[in-house]
């Protein structure tokens, strides 16, 4: 080695020095701020993509359902979810600004055009990410998705109750053991989603054979027990074109009905000014053993799955039949 001549630093040391310099300087924080900002624009764009059966529209609908609380039946999203998802990157931007304020201020004053390189790199990364999402959406299978029976199957114990139907007859889950029970929540003065719930249940049942329908009971628990007497529910049943014994619209003392709704996990909120009850659009399917097997909602895909799930549960043996087979 020649005296006085320094040997070059090893690659690992040079990489460590470059990384440290990048983290200390303006490049890393500016790249992150631009990337987070562009990502927010992508999320906002997904909010306005119309739903579709396939492609980007189908992906956007699924994304909005899981991340923004999107309801396919109403086309509305949960504002709290949107604010939370969009506010997190903004808050992270503020943290980055606070930590790297000095180098960012210096580059902004002395050579602001240098920030264009960070913006370009961030735009490229965001475009690649958006392209990957679009590619994933295009690769989704075309046509209706098959019902994932095993993946969605649960086994929860429902609350028992004894309420009164539109004909004044008592209704309890204990008495319905051995049948397939479809539980939902509606109320008589509901003018929008409740008719949709009833309509979807009727269309799903229409897909079944008369023999299969004989094994099913639909229990519609009122969301407004103080108003919905058996007589009121009888008029509702007539207006919806349903009748016992297939459809049992039930009510009871308000504290008991509220307890049952809470135990079933039916979220609801009454607007004090209008009296309208905002509520979850749920279908809870109870199998012959008396366990909640599936939780479904409104929508075209959910409607197809509802009919399939009912058919699968009807075909399962009842506990009494199994007991006789073992004897």
C-alpha cells in the first residue's frame, strides 16, 4: 500500500454513510411527504369509482366496503372511516415536517427545484402502486363470486327470547330449534332500507323450492317496539306481501326488544329530530342446531349468497334426525 494513500471504504460503509446522509437531509422527508400526499389522492379517487361486477369498479366497491364502511344498498360511506383513513397520512406529514423542518426549510429556500426530483420519485412509486391495484382488479374472476361457505361459517350462540308476532302468537328461538331461522331487523315506518331488506329476503326465498321454504322461518325483529304493536306489524306484513308462518314480525316490551337487538349486534341510532332510525342491514342465519351460522347484508352478491346459504343450511340434518340415526 502506498504511504499516505487512503484505501477506499468498503461498500457496506459507503452504503451506511449514504443512508445516514439521506435520513439527515431533505431527500427522505420530502419523498415521504409527496408519497403520502399522492396516496391520499389515490384513496380519494377510489371513493368516486362507480361500483361494477368486475374490474376496477368491483375492486373499488370491495375496498370501500372494508375501509370506508360503504353500504352497497345506499351507496353511502361512513364519514368517520373516511376521515380516519385520510387524516392518518396528513398527521404523519405533520410529524415529518416537525422532525425534518430545518433541512426542508433550507432546500425550499435555496433550491426549491430540487424538490421536483422527490416529487417525481414519489409520483412514480404511487403510480406503480396504483397500477398494481388496477392489475389486481383486472385479474379478479369475472361473473358472480361463489359463496365461500366454509370461510364465512361461524358458530355463535344467539340470545333466546320470547316475543309476539303480527298475529299475537308467541315466538322464541327455543321453539324454532331444528328449523333454519333467518333473523333481521326492520320497523313499520321505515321507508327505504327496510323494504329493501324485505324484498331481498323474498327474492332469496323465491330461489328455493317449496319444500325448502317449509323448513325456514324469517323472524323480523322490530327496531321501534314502542310504536310497532302486533296490529301495526300485521299491516306492515300485509303491505310487504308476507304472512305467517314463513314470516314472523315480532315485537314486545321495549326493554326486552332492545336487549335482544343488542345481543344480536344490531347497531342502530334514532335521529331525535326526524325519528328515523339509522340501522345496520343484517341477515343472521341460524342453523338447525340453534347457532348463528352466517351474517350477510344487502346487495346483489349478498342476495345470491343469502339464497345459497339458506339452501345449504336447509340440507343439513336436524339434531333430532341425527339422534334417530344414531339409535
